[in-house]
């Protein structure tokens, strides 16, 4: 189910809470709008480069193909790769397939330790590489990765996502992260719009 549909389902089900929904709905709507706009997980795209020389072009090609293949049975290679990754019992990294495009999803839960996440990313990527999925693209960094040299950058960017999630949970707008809170409330006529 696409994220927009999931968000709408959550918004619709909140209305069924009755009187409680009036206090939850504004906060939930704000959080869900941010989730919709920014996403609440760190995603890595993994795919077989095949004979292509341009990873970005190959990614766009697979993405377009996946959009047209909704509801189809995954390829044997994708099904086998998914089963191989699932057999490893990963806790922090979730793997999903859309056609021949695999996505490693790491939710922005702050209970994961950096070293453990790094190990799970490497493990999932190595299992996928053994199945022929040899290219890892990081949309957050905007480039393909060599996990031996780039994993620290991935984990730093992931930690930025955790900080954003914490700030949103605390009620800070995303642009306010890292800024000290005002020592006293500003007068209404001095507030920035």
C-alpha cells in the first residue's frame, strides 16, 4: 500500500475515536503531513545494474517498470532474495521488493544502536548482492554507495532523521531542530510569521 493511502487510512480511522479524536486529530494530522512530506524512515534502493553503465538511469527504468507492474507476482530472483534476507532475522532493516527494485528501509526509531544498524545494512546488502542485486543507491545522499567506505555517511544521515523524528514528537517544527528554545515567550506582535 502506498504511503499516501496508509496515511489516509490512519486519518480516517482516527475520526472513529469520537470525542478523543478532537484532541488527537490536529496533532496526528500535523505529524502525518510531515511523514508524508519527509518520510519517517531511511531508505536505500538496491538493484541489479545489469549491462547498464548509468546507475541513476537504471534506477529510473526499474522504478518506472515497477509502477506499471503493480499487483504482479515478483520474479523468481526477487522472491528468492527476499526469502534469503528474511531468513537472517533482521530487526532494524526491513526489505521489500517492487518488481526488480529492492528497498532497505530503516525506520527512524531511536532504539537502534549505530553499530547494529550498520551490521544489518551490510548483511542485507551482501545477501542481495549474492542474488545479483549489486548496486546500492542512497536517495538521501544522492548517489550510489560502496558500503565499505560510505556506511558512516549513511549512519550519520540516519541519525539526522532520528533527531528530526524526536523534534517532531516534541512538537518542534522541522526547521527548528537544533535551535535553542526562546527563554521566554515572545509577544504576539513580535512573532515571526
